[in-house]
C-alpha cells in the first residue's frame, strides 16, 4: 500500500447539482485509488451556461 498525491481536472456535468458534487468527486477519485483526503482547489464556470464547469481536485489516494 502506498500514498499518492494527484491533481485532477474534471468536467462537472451541468445536469448535476452542487449537492451532488461531493459524491460525484469521490466516485471519480475511486477510479484511480481510495481517496484519503481531497479538496476542490478551483472551479471555472463557463461564460455560456450550455457548457460543463471545470473543477480542479487535489487528492491523496491510497494505492493498493
């Protein structure tokens, strides 16, 4: 088992609410490892509301 610091850029789908953000981020991180800690470090909202938002995540993952 080891720890890995990752920085991930994600597209937050516009059909999800901000209440869904936490569970969505955790599910995205679990694709790479088990999240120990994570933080949203940046959110960029599109000028045009038809596009997804860019979300930057920093996380410490447990890698088996």
